[in-house]
């Protein structure tokens, strides 16, 4: 899937949770109850589940069988305390909260890893736009897009628009080649070294999950000082030598911005990604939103989108904007208010409707050319 011609029409896709749902991944509301699911039943998983349950019960008064607080509330309470260096009650100091945050992220990656299927509509969408100059602005941590691009072209080259290294080969990614994908909140197939600030990726696997990045024996001992002795089976599942940086041998960690109103984008990788995303949006003639409805919590991203929309308004035609939603009248009104109802075409019945629309348009153009 080539993507390096300046002569082809530039199309920027903005992909939200609704896009990944097409591949059977849960949206946030469906994901939350799975944090404490008993389907994660290895000794290590059971230990993580207990730690999460204890936190939810102590902090939010949660009880088994009751509705779990929203992920925004959970992560925001943790992130603010960690950032400010304050406790959440007398038993959750910042070091335990940082450890808990890593376990919550690991569990979220587990959930995303179990629920994935190739989606025919996504495949049709990507094939339709094969001859365009496409780039992708992705809000999700999952690798649904990468999997589908590989399904179409096994030799596809992905450009994450920030200095990064392939985990297997240690080759540095090209700054110009490949299909540009801006993972605005990070990705489950990334791992990050805080010492040498190297970002690693693995296209075909959730690297952080596969290598158990961010799970340390020392973290578990914060919750149970006898962890090594009383949880031998769980302990044996963590190989802390297998998640070392391949450049400087320091510990790796996950590299994502959480479901939080206090998202952290402090590393250089995010600066590069957000800068390139604004450029790609500004340069594109057409935008396609799929499953993303400009939520209030994403105020920084909404500003970036608006800035890119009107950056060249004084000298170029308005953006052609398609918004693909699924039976959400409120989201439709919100998108139309943000861009102006005359400036956006909203498809209210999901990706299937949009793919059918594209097929009909292509057929009409072909018939017109042959007449």
C-alpha cells in the first residue's frame, strides 16, 4: 500500500473507539466491567484482579456485582495524586498508585488482545482509499488499523512519525517512508525507555502485553510484602530480564496517555506525534472521522483539529469532511456544531453505510467515465 505521492488526493482519517468496535473491540463503557473479569485466571492475573478490586472498594466504595466507576474517574484520581505527589487515603501513597496504574494499563491491554476480528467493512474502506495519499490520526491504543493494513499488504511499512525502533531488528524507522499513523494517546505495541528515551514497537503484537512491560516484582511487593514467597506461581510469570531496553538495558515501560482528564504528553515522542498530526490534517483535502465524536475530555485535540482546519482557510478550499457515526443524534449535533452543518457530511448508520456509499459513488464515477 504505497503512500508517498504528492500528486494524489490527500485524505486524513481520524479514528476513534467506534472504529475499533467494528473489529469487535469493546468501547470504554463495555471495557470497564472487564477490568475485574474472572476470565483472566492465571495466578498473575488473579493477583492483579485482587489489587484492582481492593483499590476500587477502598477508594470508590465499589462492591462485587455493582457498577464500576468510569475509567476517567479511576485514572484521573490516580494521575492527579501521582503528579502532585499526594496520597489517596492513608494506604495508597504515590508509589503504590504508580504501580496500580501500570497494572490497570496491563489489564486493559489484555482485554483489547482477546477481542479482535478482521472486519470486512474496515478492509473495504482501506481498499477503497488505496489509491489516495492516506494518513491516520488514531485515538485508540489498539492495533486494529495496523492489523488490517497488514492484511491488505503483508509488506506494509508503518511510520509512527516519531523516532522509534523495530523491536526485532532494532532498525530505526524512516522519518519519511511508509504510511503515517499518529497514535495520539500511545499504542499497545509500544514500549518506552525512560533512560535513553527510546521508543520500541512491534507491528504484529501488543509489545507491552507480550513482554509484560510495566509489571515488576517490586510493584507487587508494595501490596503484599511476602509476594515472592506466597505467590510463587504468579511471580514465575514475570521475567524482568525480557523487558529490558535493547539500547541501554534499562527497564522499559508502557507509553500511553490514559483515560484521564489529566493526560500526560510530556515526552518528546508525543510532541513529535501531535506536531505531525496537525500538519497532516492541515495538508489533507479530505477528512474522514470514524467512530470519533469530539468528546469534551479531548479539548486539546479538538483545538488541534480546529487549528488545522482553518490554518490555510484564507488560501485553500474548505476541507471535505465525512463523519461516520452510529445512531447517535447527540454526537451528530456536536459534530455539526463544531464544523458547521454545511461543512460536514454525517453518516449516521455506521461504517457499513459509509462503505456502501463509497461503493455507489465509485460505480457512478466509473459509469460516467465510460458513457
